[in-house]
C-alpha cells in the first residue's frame, strides 16, 4: 500500500508493506522445501523487493516513512512451517533498514500484530491444507506421531486461536496511521492483547516462552518408545 504526496515525482511520503500469506503450520518433518518457498517469496522477498524499489523516492522526502507489517510470530514460532521464518526475517530486515535510513531523516517502523479476525487465518482452509499434507506423509512418519496426533493437534491449535483472537482490526489501523503521521513514530508497535502478553514483560523471557509452547504441543507416539 502506498500513501503519496500530491506530486509523486518529487518523492514518496510513505510506504506500507502489509502483504502476506499463511503457510501450513505443521511439524517440520511433514514438509519439503516447496512448503517454505512460497511464504518466503511473498512475505519476505516480496516486502524487500518493494521496499528497495521505493527507497529512492522515500529518500527524496525528509521524514519519509516506511512501515512494515511483521507479526508476534516474528518473535515466537508457535509451530513448524514457513510462516514464522518469514516474520523473523522481516524483523531483521526492518531493524537494519531503520538504522540505514536514519542518516537520511527517514523513519522505519514495524507493526507486530497478534491474531486478528481477518480472512487470512481461515480455519477451514488451514485444516484442509493440514489434512492434505497428513494424507501424503510416509507411513513411518505417521507412526512416529501417532494416528491420534493430527486431531489432537488441530484441537489444541483451535483452542489457542480462540483464546488469542482479537476481533476488531482498528488497533492495527491506528498503529499504521500513527507510524505514518506522528512526529515521533515508534520503532515497534505491538498490536493485540495476545501479542502484548507474549512480547511485553513479565512474560518476555525464555522460560515463559517454553511453557507456552509446551502447553500448545501434542506429545508424539514415538516419545513412548522404549
């Protein structure tokens, strides 16, 4: 999304990178390289590509703004799959870009939302993708996880989603507006109660992260092997 001044030939006031796709959130040993490639191309390479092509226009405007949408998933990977690595990558790109652009008087901000009620996290589509991947798995991997693993994991993920879901998207829009128009925008905007729970004290420490992830994890059948 671009927000331009009256004469774009003289520069660009603001750029918001908000495009993204969801990748299958399943154990890593269920996946191949292609499962990672698409989200990386869209969520990370696409964002970098657009930004690089717009940098010259942004630099022509003093106090120009670049706003990149990342995720709470850029700090804590709740499952395997390609989505979370892309958001970790966006965070790293955003931080280095912010320091590079400071010399030109331009600001770079990162929006870090939790789970919001949008078309992106479509439960039916997510389940369909998981079922398809499970159906194609070798028998050995299915045995390692156990036949009950798929349904138990899906049930836990659905419960977690209901707990974390933020229904109104207005907080995210307000943060983007603030990042674009405020005299002193923040480097990072944490959006949503679930994101604040994870990213802000007192839970922002390794042991709390571990407890949260273990609560969301289903024990595999192979762990009972002797």
